[in-house]
C-alpha cells in the first residue's frame, strides 16, 4: 500500500520539532538544562527576530538620548520615562497571558484529539466484511498484486473516508492545501479516481461537499450487505457507527476552523504585549543625568533585565499564537499530511495484506 | 435544492469578520502586526465609541480644572485626585475580567458545538431509507425536477428537523427572528407547508412546541418502516437515535438561553469597569499646581497611558460581553441563518441529488 | 393536558429575573448601561441590605471618632487604623473569590444540564408504543376528552417519570417542597393517583424511594410489550435506555445535594469578606487630626471608594452564594416547578393530542 | 431487606456535617452569618488546634523579646524581623493555594460521581429478569419471608455487585476497612456467603480480585438466560452493560487511589504554609523599641491581623487537604458505608418487595 | 497464570513512592507534619541537587564580594544588585508556574485514565464465549494444567490485547522499553509466540503496527462465532466494542506522546525559573558596606529566605516537569510494566481459573 507515485520533496514531512518526551521521561537536571538550549521549535527561534528589532530600536533611542539631546530635552525625556514607567502596570501582561494561554491550550488539546484516526473503521471493516473476499482471496491468489483486488468494497470504504479527510484538511491546513491545490491533485494522487471526481463534480451545492464520500461509503456498505459480504445487520451498523464517529470528529475540526476565537481576543493580547515593549524602549533607558529624579542605580548600557522580560513575555505570547491555529507549518503544528498518508496506508494494509492472516492457534507458555 | 424564492437583501449573510485562521496558521511577525490593525470585528471597532465619550469627558474636566477653578478649588481637586488614585486598586479589574472571561469562553465553546449539524441524520437516512425510492427514482427519471420527488419520507425527515431548528433559533437568535418574524414566514419560506402549519397550530400547549416536528419525523420513520422502505429495525433505530441527538443538542442550546449566567455577574463586571474609568476622568488628570503634593512628573496634555489602559480593559470586557450571548448580529456571532440554509441544502442534496449515485467500482492505483 | 385544578397563587411562577439575553445579543453600549441599572435579580438588590448595615456602622464609628474621643484616644484610634490598613492585604479577597466563584459556576453549569428533560422519552414513547393506541384512538374519537384515554401505558410512563422528578425535587428544592409538602399533595395534584400512593407507601425502605416509579414505568413497558403495543425488542430497549438516562440525571442532581462543597470552603470565603469589611469600618475612616501620621488627603465624609469596593466584593460573593445552591427561590434560581409542569404537559400533549397527527405527505417547494 | 444482624454502634454512621444546602437555598444575610458560626465540619474545627499551637509559640517569643533580651539583642531581633517581613512575599500562598485547591476540587467532583449507584442495574434486572420469578412469586406467597426467595438470580446479581464495591472500598476507605477488617467480616455481614468465600479464596492471584464477583454476576446472567428467565438477548446485554458501567466507575475510584496526585505537590503547599506561619512568629511581633527602624504603629499585644490571616490560609489549606482524600472519616468525607448499605437495601427492595407490584392502570385526572 | 520465567531483578517493580492516601484519609495535623518530612518521591529529593549547586554558587560570589573586591568594585556590585533586585518582578514566576502546572495536571489526569484496563474485555469474554469451552473444560479435567487449554480463543484474545499494549508502551515508556528492547524479547516473555512474531514481521508497513494484534483478536472472534462458541451476534458485538474502546484508549496515550505540549512552553517556564535564581546569586547577597544605598537590615550570612523561595519555586517546577511526562522511571511515574503484568494475569485468571466457577445458588441471610 505505497503511494503509486513519487512524493516530490516539497511535500515531504517537515523536519520535526525536538520531541522532548523521551529525554524528560525521567527528570534529570542536566537534561533540563540541555532542553533549554535546543533551537528547533524553541522559544529562542520564536522570539529572536522580534528581539533584534527591539534591541535596534532601543539602541537608537539610547544613542539619541545620550548624544543628541540638549540638557532640557534630556530632562523632559527623563521625566517622560518616569511618568510612563510608573504606569507600566496598567497593562497586566501576566494576567492576560495566563488566562489567554490557558483557554488556547485547552482548545488545542480538544482539537488534536478530533483529528480522526481510521483505526476503528479499519478494525471493524476487516473483521466484519467477509464473504465477498473469499472470492477476492481466490482472485488474489491467481493474480498477485493485480490492483483489482483493492477495488473490493473494503478498501473503497477507507479510500472514501480518507478522501473526506483530505477535503476537510485542504480547507484548514496550509500544508495539505499546498499538496492538493485542486481536486485534480487529489485524483492524481490516487485518493480519488477520475470517474469518482466526475461524479463528485456532478453534485452541485453551494456548501462544502465533505459528506459526498461518506455517502458513497455507506452506500457501499449497502452493496456489500446485499451481496452478502457483510454478515448481518449488527455488523453493518457497527461499521456505519464508526464511520459516523469519524465524520463527527472531522466536523468538530472544521467547526473549530469556521468559528475561531473572536478576533478581538488575540488582537487584545498582541496589542498589549507589543505596546508594552514599545513603551519599554523609552522607559527602560538608563537615566544618567546627575540630577535626574529617576537616576538609574547603575549604567550597564545593556538593559539585560528588560531583555529577559522581553524573551519571557514574547515567548509566552508565541506559545499562545502557535497553538491558536495549529494547522500551519510551524515546527509544532499538526502534520496532517502525515496523518492522511498513515490513515490510507494502515487502512489498506490492514484490510488487504493482513486480511485473514490469523496465526495458527498454538498453546502458549503461561501455565493455566 | 435551492431556495424557491429570492432571499431579500435584508436576510443576506452579514459581512464576515476577518477570519484570521489562514493568515496566522504559520506564525509570522508581520502577519501579526497586520492582524492588530484589522478593523472589522476588531478591538478598535468594539471600543472606539466608548473611547470617544471618555476622551470628551476627560477633556471637559481638564479644561475646567486648568482654566475655571480657583487656587483653593484646584488644591481640593488635586487632593481629591490623590485620594482616589491611591485607592483605584480597590477594583481589581484584572482578576474579575480574567475569571469572568474564562468562564464565558468555556460556555461559548460548549454552546457552538451544540448548534446542531444535520449531517449524521442525512447520512443515515440516505443509506438506510431505501425501497420506496426505487419508485421515487423511477418517477424522478420521468418527471425531472418535479417537486413531488422531495415529498418522499427522506426529505420530509430533514425538513422536519430543520423546522425544529428554525423554531428554536427564532426564539434565541436576533437574525433568525428577523428573517422569520411569524410562523407564516417559515411557511412562506417553504420550510413548513401550509397544511403542516395548520396541524401545528391545532396543537395547543402553553409551552414551546419544538417537539412537534420531531414527532412528525419519528412518525414518518414508522410509516417508512411499515411501507418497507427502511430495511430493518436496526436501521430505524439508528436514524431515530441520530434525530434524538440532534434534538438534545437543540435543547442544550435553548437551555443555555433559558438559564443565562445570573444577571448579577455581568452587571458586577460592567459596573467595575465603568466605575473605574469614570473615576479615571478625575484621577488621571495631569496635576500641575507647583505646590501640589501629587504633581505629575510631566504635563503631556494627552493621558495616553490611561487611553491604552482604557482600550485594554474595555476591550477585554467587550470580548466577554460578545461571547456572553453569541446569538446576536455582531461580527463574531454565530450565523444561525447560514446554518439553517446549509442544513436544509445539504440534507436535500444528499438524499435526492446524490442518492444512489455510487461511482462504479473500479481498481484504484495503490498496489495492494 | 392542563392541570385539572386551579394552581393557587402561592404556587405561581415567581416573577422572572430580567433575562438579558435578547437585549445583549448585539452588544450596544447604551443597552449595557441600561442593564447595569436593572433592579430585579441585580447586584444592587443583592447587596443593598448589607450596604445599609455597613454604612450605619461606619457612620456610628465616624461620629464617635470625630466628636466623642479625646485627643489621646483619637491618636490611638488613628494609629490602630494605620496598623490595620497596612495589613488589609493579608486577606486576598480577589484570589479567593476568583477561584471560588470559578469552581461554583462550573458546578452550577453541570447541575442545570442534569435537571432532566422528558422530551427524549416522549419522542420515543410516542413513536414506538403503538398497537394499543389504535384501539385508544378509536375510543378517543367516540368519547372525546374522556380521561380514560390518558390511562394508556404511554401517559402512565410519563406520569411515573415526572413523579420521580417530583420526589427528587421535593427533597432539594424549596419551591417544590412548598408546593408539595406531603405525598398526599402530589396525589392531590394528580401526578400520583390515590391507589398508586397506597402502593408506594406499602414499600418500606429506610432510603428514598425515587426508584419506585421508575420500576413501575419499566414494568409498564413489559406490559405494553406483552400486549404487543410496542413493536419489537429494540423499541422497548430504546425507551428503557432513555428512562435510565433521565434517572441518572436525577441521581446526579440528588448526589450534588447529598455531597455539597464542604462547608469549610463557603465559610472561609464568607468569613474573609465579612471580616475584611468589618475592619474597614475602622481603617477607612477619614483621619483628620492635624498631626496624624496617616492623615487622609481630603476629608469627604462619605467613604465612596470603600462603598464601591463593598458593592464589588459583596456582589461577587453573592454571585457565588446564589449559584452555590440554585434550588431556592432567589430571582435566578432554577424554577423546578415550571420544569415539572412543562414535562408533564409536553409529555401528555405529545403522546395524546399530537399522536398520529402526521400531516399529509405533500410535495414541498424546493426544487429537487 | 434489613441487615440480619444488629449493626454495632462503632459502625454507625458518623454524625453528619451540617448540610447547608437547604438553609442557603434562598440566600439571606442572617442565614449566612449563622452558617459562619457553625462548628461541626467547620473552618473553626479544622484550624483551632494549629491556631492554639501558633498562639503559644507567638506568646513565648513575645515574652522572651520583651523581657529576656538585652538592648543589643532586641535590636538584632528587630532587624531580623524587618529582614524577614520584607521578604514574606517570596512565598505566594494565595497563588499556590488557589491553583492547588482548584485542581483538588475538580478531582473530588470527578471522584464522587464515580462512587457507583446500583440503581440502573436494579431497574434493568427488575424489569428484564422475569420467568423464573413467576415461580419465585408463587413460592413467595406460600412461604412468606422465607429467605430462599432472595436466592433468585436477581438478588444474587446485586449482592455480587455490592460485594465488589465492598472489596474496593475496603482498600481505599478507612471506615469501610474498620467495618470489614477481613473477608470473613464481609461474609459475616451476609454480603458474601461462606461457600462463596471459599470459592473466592480458591482463586489465586497476585492482584486484587475485585473482578471475581462481577464474573459471578455475568455468569448468573447466562444461567438466567438458559433458564429462560431473561427475555431475550437484548435484555441480557442491557444488564451486562450496566454491570460493566458500575465496574468501570469502581475502577476509576481505585485508579484515583492507586495514582494519587504526586506527593511533592501537597508537600510543597504544606511546606509553604507552615514555613510562612513559622516565620510569622518572629516577624509579626510588635516591635516596640523607641528607636527601632520598624517600630509598629501601635502595640496591641494580640496580633489579631495575623490570627485572621492564619485562620484564612490554614483554613484554605485544610479545605484542600480534606478533599485530597475524601475516603477518611472527616466530617465531610464520603460515607461509603452508607452507600454500601443503601445499594444493598435498594437493590433487594427493588427486586423483591417491589417486584411486579405495578399499580392497577386507572384513568388519571388530566384532561387529555 | 504466572510468568513462565523468572523476572530478572532489573525488571522488578521500582520501589513505590510513599502513598499518602491512607495516612491522610482523616486529616490530622501530626500526620501532615510527618508527610512533609518524607524523603522518597518528595519535594526534598527533587530539589536537593539544584539547591546544593545554587548554595555553592552563592557562597562563591559571597566570598568574592566580601574579601576580593575593592571599595569601588563593592560599590558597583551593590548598585548592580540593587538594580536587579528592583526588577526581579519582571519574571512573574507565580503566574507562569500556576497556569503551567494547572494545564499539566489536567493533561496528566486525562492520561492516566486512558492507560487501558483489560477488565471489561475479560468480563465479557468470560461471560459470552462459551460452547467451545465445554470441550475445553473436559480436556481441562483430564490434562490438568496442560498448557493447551490456554490456547482457547479466550486467552488468545487477551494475549493479543496485552500484546498491543506492550507495543504501544514500548514506544513511550522508558521502563517497558528497557524490559522489551526488541520484539524478540516480547516473544521470549511469552506474550507473543514465535510463529506469531513471524506473521507480525511479514506485515510490512512504514507505520507502527499496533493494530495487527487487534486485527487478530477480532478475527478470532469470527472464528469463535463460526465454531458456535460465542452465543449470538450481540455477544460478539459487545466484545468487539470493548476491544475497540481498549484500542481507542491506547491511541489516546500514543497521541499524547506524538503531540506533546510544544517545546516552547516548558522551555519558557524552565528558563524563567533558572534565570530568576541565577540572578538571585547576585541580588540576594547581604550588602554590608556601611554607605551602601541598599544596605541589608541584618547580615545573616545564610540567605535562608531565598533558600525557602528556591525550594518553593524549584519544587513547583519539578511537580510540573514530572507530570509533563509520566512515562519515565521517577518515583511517581506510571508503572506500566506492572499494568501489563496485571492485565495479563487478571485476564488469564479470569477466563481460565475462574471460568464457570459460579458458587452454588443458596439462600442468603437477608430477610426478603
């Protein structure tokens, strides 16, 4: 059950983010230190560009303040800094980031458990769809690897479910959209056959037609039942229920896309963080005039405390922004292309290769 | 499956809020900056009116303080400002907004997953309701697009489910109410037929009659079963269960409407925010008397720090207030009219146009 | 399906709290201002008594301080005020109210979704219990409105479910208890018949007998099945499952009543808020001695900042206390009497009046 | 269905904590004041011992400071107090208690909804297990109250489920363990018969044998089915599913016991609170040296502000600690003994006494 | 049903963390004090290494400051310390740890309820798979403990489910991976037989093959059904559904491993805590120059307040880090090896030893 065509490099899986699970399983201090300094998918990678911009701005203002301003202007600047600094608390970044990040992570946890595993469908189809394949198996013995065998209802059902997943993911996931820019691309990849594409296009609707291939899959169950290749009403029902659950999970995913967290909330959080650090460019200067009211204790030239603060809050914001929409191509985003490939491959393997390959029943080694 | 009549402009879908999902999928700094400055459905659109009112009030008080007051009055005013300013912390806006917004968003997330998708019913009806449509299909071939074909039990079941959704949404959603001000309007739109409306009105009840059309739908299943157009008891049950789930989701939605968050809580939050900024009009003046105890470091005329604070907290409040009742016509509110149209259209397409249009079973391109 | 007797005024539905859903659907600033000043079920109604008591105490202390104390006593009082004021932060009301209110609201959201809607049972009974009613319908035609028709298994099943709901609600809800102080009162209202009450009393148990009428309902299903008025095993099962779900929801409700949030937690929160404002009577005086260390900036006589704080925190506490037990007769509490009436009325209407009233199947107006 | 033996006093239900639900249903100010001063299961009962210890320590240190120390020592002590006091904020008790308490309460809410109500099993067994009892009923008429009738499969199934609950609760609940210290004690109480105990002991396993009696219960269903006392496959299945749900709930409970919140977390919270108040013994003294830098505003001898703080934080901690493991014998802990008795009594009553006691079907009073 | 081979010491269960449940069931003050000082799996064990490193660093800096620096350098150092100390609040550790820990604990609670108990499968298999074992039982009587009896479909189904669990846990749990480094090790332990391993390896797939043994298990159900050892379609379905639920739980577990919380978030939290305490090495020195602006109130040499703070925050971080990935070998991590052994042992005991060992039905002691 391999892809019939080469997958061009552009569609290859993106380099994975560092998966720290195994390293952190048993918590050791050194491992944690090492984790802090990972780059790929890290805090540092997320904020370094913003940090550079900020440092440049800070330096520019610093140079102007120290060398270009006259005494009176310096005094005004210092008093302006004092005024703002005393009021930085008007923007409670910790509160708004804490609560925002909390709600975003919960949404994200919910979302990735709805992405849709085909395994239950595969299990039930493989176990319950039978009779026909006695014939199919005979054919299989004669014409080895002749692709006709994959035209049995079993594999079609999978293909149709995966097809729906493709259609949904195309509309919400940047990577899947790039891989399948048109329906023709799906057909070309073999997930849809040309005559199916035709049928699909024949159906006119103003709304997305995710449901079409599910219709086909259930219709196929009816065909299989009428050809007696499904053993009984219960079995048909069990498969139909699993297909329905799969469909519902996909609907959840597309609902999450259709109704995002209102624009205002991420806007609010971003506005707060950006405004805060914009103001810091002025208020976090080292005030050095001898008679300044707010003279800094020591002139370090580099505002490293503010830099730490910048990394901290900007990083927290980036965590939230990345989880807000996990269907992009960031290091930690869901790899939906992989999921589609996996579902297709496991479905096909499970119903074709592994079909009826039950190991002989032999005694095991446990004393009964 | 199109609307038989033109939809007047007034019922047209409202302009959509900017859906940032696609832009933010892969987080890039510039995109975020651009997002901050969107207008439609934005923070800015939400708070600008309040902000203008506040600025006017502030300016008025400022002018009076600077030009109209005598020295003693100025002193009193300044001491009053000092007194209040030191006690602004009595209203912990960050706490109350953080927790309030948290609970509101969770309620909202729960709510929009209960709005009711008809897809599962459509799938099962299309797959399980059969026999009769062999006849229906014959008729269909002869009398193309003769509307009688939609009078098969299949489409009626949908129509009845959508009808219930209409009835519920009319009572909770401003837009749907505006579109269907009376039951006659529903009948006129074709979701209910005149003789059905009569039957509906015949049933007297002091309570809402959302259940009536579900009764009809289940009754219809019985008819279909007795006419042998449903293949078996399991199939009937599966459809009935899906109808029941759809109904339960609608009940959840109307329960949310029936028992809102107690009035006291939003009142409390609104009172706090409005009182806070009302006080700010006085306490955030630039105190300029030479001998004022609380002389401001610098006189900037424009209280931009307070303006930022105003946008921040008023925006946070607006996020909560908008999510508190998403059944209005704000930019981010649920578009229930769209959902009704979609459910009807998909249901009808799926059982009529797409019925029995299973593509021919052909070999696919995956090597088995 | 009306109540056979007049409902005395005392049992009438309490005046509803202002339902702000419709007004706030589309958020407009003026509407929000208006909402703030609603009285019924409001913040103001909840705190005004406490506020009056507090203001009296404050005034009393103020008068004593200003007019009755000697210079030394004044000094001592002022230093005592200063001591306490500096330590008011020992009671972090914002934290404890934020977290407490959060957990209470989640419990409340859970609770009101478990109150028990009879609609699913009604739907299934109406659809699945058949044969017998062909006879019942004939009788109905002849003897219109003769109450015997409601003695069919169908309505009994409802009556028994509603009866259980009554029994549970009597034990947890003040209003329902007031309406049905004894089992005889339930019998008098017609929810239980006299001979049923006898049967009920015959069963001896140390524990609540909520289950008895569910037993009857299921028993009735058996009777109906043996009389062939239920079409098949699946149908019986489906109804039994719905009755079971209804019962489980009622159990959840009574469990919430049996195991409340431990007394300590609301005690803690109430103690904190009350102690805080008791101390405020002393610490929030205007200290006016010329040489007082903590001389107030300005003497306003009315401590309006503390009054605002009082309304805010006491209101927040009231939100939590009202949601802690929503089974009382506060403005926002669940109206369980209404729910019982509604369940009974809808159940009876749905199985009797609406039974078999399927509108004639006619073509609809959508082009297929 | 009473206990055949007297329940010794030692096993009697513990005195219940004050159930405030009814009193607080309609929130009245006086009722709240009264609630604050309840003792049983209260905040005060929870903290008074710790408070006494703390006050003694404080007094001792106070006496030493005031009377035993020399001037230099006093100065050192005062500066030490100042040093610590300025750093008490290093332990943010409000944060850690707020979040800890939040997670503990959610775990507790989850836990008590999993304790296992037998009602659903009772309902289904009573309704679905039939034939045999026609015989049993005849026997019952003749030999009144001869205990043999409880040996019908019906009651056995309950007994076996309750038996499992006993076995689980013995391992996690102090009170149940005290009541049933050995398996023999269970047998003696009649929940297990001697020959069953023998069978039970015959099964050797390194792991807990909670599953054994469930196996028996399901086996009994098979017996009942083969003896035709269960009417059909669906009925058997429905009962088996309910037994399975009951079992899963018990597993959840024992999993919660097997995998507690890691020791570190409660340790951290306890350490923080205890350390904080240990330091308070020193830092919250009234510093009275005339030239002390941190001279207290007023010398009140009794540090009542710190005592209020102590009650507040220690009480909050106690709320969390009590909910952390609700299987003890604190005032608010779950009364598992009561639950076992109730399950057994309701189960037996429901299947024996109430069996087939359906009231005669008579017309009701509602006009149809 | 014991392991056929000795389990080498290296695979023995790790020493358990102190399970405080029983001790804390009834909350007593002394018990809490004792709990605080437990070592195994404790706060102290978690932070002592980091604490020692920190104290060394602090001492080193302290010595340099006190003895190596000149007056000017001291002054610079003190002003540097003052500068940083005033800005330590830029890193709000309490906020970020509170929210982070909150989300991690919720994920962990979800995770350990998904680990997969085999009990439901065991119950249903034992109850529903029958006929065949009449033969098996005969054989059993003759050939006692001949291992062939465990080759009945019943035990195979368990073995296959446990096998899948092994395969999943190997990929996510350090301890299970160590015990079964290769598939051969699983075969050697008897969970997989050699000819099954061969079949398993025959199936080629780019993805993990967790599904293979589930396929076998369902296939076996078909075999059992065709050999009439399962009584009916419903029974087959019930077992298949339970196997499916078991599989879904395993999928959840492996999804949690596949998509961890994005690296950035734990990185952020660790960075913040480590940076904070790195800065503390400088800012929390006792500043002792007579003319230092920030002269410490008292010179205690040991910064015990900071040490308490260190233990507190580092401990809180450790709680989160340990729960972040509970599949390691820390004291509180899930013991997946134990779970596999338990599932296998209980499954085998339940279907073989306990099979058909229903105690004789005798009258019980409750008066009916």
